[in-house]
C-alpha cells in the first residue's frame, strides 16, 4: 500500500496520513448534520438526506483516494445546497426533484468535458496570479467561517452586516482558548496539533457542560427510499429552467477548479508551471460524485476546502482521503458520537488553516495592475459575497477585461477567454431572487 500511494515520493508516513485524515474528517463532519438541515427547507426528509450526504461523501472521497490519489475529501458543497433549497425551491417554486435533475445534468456535462480534456485545458490556462489569489481567498474564507463558528463574529444589521459577538459567553471563551492552545501546539511543532487542539477544546466544553454527550452512540442509518432516484430530468431540461442548470454548472465548475488549485498550492502538489499534474483525475472524481449525489438524493458534491486542515497536518496522498472515507462509513452507524464535536472546537482549526493559506498573497505581482486587480477582486469577492464561485468568476472576467483595455490582448489565451465567457453566462442566467 505504501507503493500504491507513493509515500516515499511524498515523504510521508502512515501515521502522518492517518492524523491528516482524522483531522479533515472532524473538521468537515458538520456537513453530516448541516446539509440535511438546509435541504429540509426544500421539503427533503432530514433523515434520508443525512444518509445521502454520508453515502455521497464515502463514494466521492473513496474514489479520490484510489483513483486520483489526492488528499482531498469530497462531500456535498455548502452554498450549492442553500442555492437549491432557498432560491430554486422556495423562491422560484420548483420541486426538489427537478432541482436534483439539474444537478444530474450538470454532473453528466462535467463528465463529458472532463473526458474530452476541456477542463484540463482551461485549468492550465489560468495565470499564476489568479491561482495564488484562489489560495489566499479560500484561506480568508475559511478564517471567516472559523470565527463565525467560534461565535466571535456574528451577523449584524443591514448597514453593518457583521459585528463582534459576545466574547464573555462561555462557549466563545472556550473557542478562543482552543485557538490559542492550537497556536501554542503549532509553535511547539507538536505532531497533530490541529487535531489535538480540536479534541482538547471538545473535552473542555464537555467538562464545563457546554456540549452534551450524545444520548446514544449507535444509530442505524435512516432509509434512503424517500429521495433515492427521485430526479426529474425532464423538468430540468425545459427552457425555463436553463438559468438554474447554468448556475449549477458554473458554480460547481469554478468552485472545484479554484479549490483544487488552492489546496494543491498549499500542499506543494503543483508543478513548476503552477499546474496540478493529472488534474483531470480529481476533476473526474468531482463530476462522477455529482452524478452519484443527484441519484442518491442530495446536492452537488466536490472537493471540500476543509481538506486544507488535513493538508496542514501533512496529508499528501490518497491515503488521507481513504481515512476520511472510512470515517464517513463509520458515521453511517455512529453519527451521534462522531458529530458531537461542537463548532467552537473545529472553528479554531479553520482559522489556523486560513492563516497558513494567505501565504500565497506574498507571491502576487504588485507592480502589474492587470494581474493585481483581478487577484484582489477574486479574494475580496470570495469573502464579502460568502461565495467562492463568485470570487473566481469575477477574477476571470476582470483579468480578460483589463488585458483588453490595457492593449495586452496577446496575453489572453483561448483557455482564459473560454473561462471568462463561461463566467459571464453565470451572471447572465443567474436567477436573481
């Protein structure tokens, strides 16, 4: 197995990869509870959605482990689930079955363009400045998620959408203590510092009775029958639904591309030209996972940015993903036990990972404004719109536009022109409601 995952080439070990996998799993295990809760707003049964969420994560992450051999976890995307539940179903009035049909169609289209090499062609056309901005933007996005999960940042009022939360609240104090403890463990070069900090923070909250112990440890998975194979492909292919299909397609396309490049940059997996070797493999995993997600009854799946937590713990091979997939399989039957880690415990991990990922900002060219402005817009739009896909599409459009306006059109490759055009369709067809 060492040879299969190329441990020696990546200078890693079983211990390092296991710690990385466990850290990634607990950092993103909230998806087991949160995804079904969001989809319930669309009328999908919460129990069946939980089973579908876990099965999708097992399928996608296992495929990532044994086929793509990358340390990335795959699960239903946050953001896309809210888009389906609140925009497509509750606002536009479509059924969740039709929404799943759109996801299936987008997954099939992804598979086709991946196998034809189009996705790789476009990914390799992205300039290094935007690749660095992806990593930086995702880092700040993770830090924001972490501070919000810790209870440090709260939603404000329309004129001041964010505010400092009540730092005197005991859970927030525990979260801040966990952040400082994790940072101290990192400073001491402690192996598994992120995971250990998460465990100790959880233990502290349990000791202070701020987090309840689960009433049961074992729980058989709820039936998948109410949502299994309930896709309405015919409804998704109607003319009136084209805006939804286009939005799902572009959101998944750019989210996956940006996340793959950003995570790979942090893991040192990019080559000298800033490209991820054999990028078509994790892209194909993403496409097939989206098809599987629609069939079992959940929303678009892809590489999770929380995989960065495992990468910071040294995860470099598919063995990290294998560990994550196995833990999701265990979660099918022990979800109450494995999901008891509170947000105040995994929030500090996201903040620390965000700190690591902004290192890429130092590689931006501050002397070339046709490179700097698109990179800057990518970063700030990711964070301020709370949407990675919006930041990436704005980056593509602004990069091509500024090159044209500056008379440097020869720098625009066919791949970047295609990405900018695809990004424009997102804003042309997006259902603004």
